[in-house]
């Protein structure tokens, strides 16, 4: 058996950090949200950050969440359709902490990437084609 794709990653986010989390992924980075209005209206317990046509971040707000330490899951990587210059502009505008800039190997080869800490403390790797 072989996997054909990763469908979603489920992250727990402290309720107190939801606005910052949404601000980063939607407003600063530019991803779309799904079911966020329903979550805010109390009709759903979670919402999605749409990364692409076949992959989402399943956001599960909780009253309290242990701070991510990188001890169990170090980071997740997202291949984006933007230049590294555009990614860096967005990251800098968000005042996000840049942890590392590099060229790293992944599932589809070596590409420029930047590792960033999101407002909750998760590390996300943005990979670009150039």
C-alpha cells in the first residue's frame, strides 16, 4: 500500500490564540479559511485552513493546549506557488520569527525554504520552486 497524499494535519490551538492564528494563516500568508464563520457562531467545534486543493490544516481550538516544543513533531512543510521573495515579504510583514532559511530536500526534491514560527509556536516550512 502507498499513500497518495496527506489529506490534513490536525493542530490544537488555544482559544486565546485563535485570532492571531487566523491573522497569520489567512491575512498574512494568504490561505483561505473554511467553516470559520460557523466556528465563531458556535455551530462547529473546528475550522480549516485550506492549503491547496487536496490538503488542509484542521484547526481544533481548545481552552488550553501545551506549548509546542518540537519534541514530537518538529514542523510541517507547505509547498507554495510564490517566489521566496514574496514569501519573505509576507513573513516579515507578519512579524513572524524566521528560524532558518535554506535549501532542503523533501518529497519532490531540493527547494529553497524558510522555517517560520507561527503565533501558536508551531514551526511551518514554506517551500518554493525558486
